[in-house]
C-alpha cells in the first residue's frame, strides 16, 4: 500500500535478520507497542499495530 501511494518507507523483515539486529528490532517493537506482534507501522509519532488501512491512510493524510 505504501509503495502504491509513493510513500518512502523503511521495512525491516524481523524474521529475515538474526542476532543482535533481530533482538534490537524486537525490543523496539516491544517499546513501541508493549507487544511483539507484527506488522508495526510508525508514521511520525503514530504507531499502528497490524495492517489497518484506514488508520494508515489517516496518519498519512495528517502528515501532509
């Protein structure tokens, strides 16, 4: 969805990394959400857990 909307983003495939990099990514997700479920999308200061298209679109529109 982000690519279709021409939004620049960074994606971390946590299951494709290992070691300290994976540990740090999981800890960041825990810090942001209190949980370890994915995906987690951060747009500015808004944290969205799960694929919630309406929330993502709203956060993107608030960014402009």
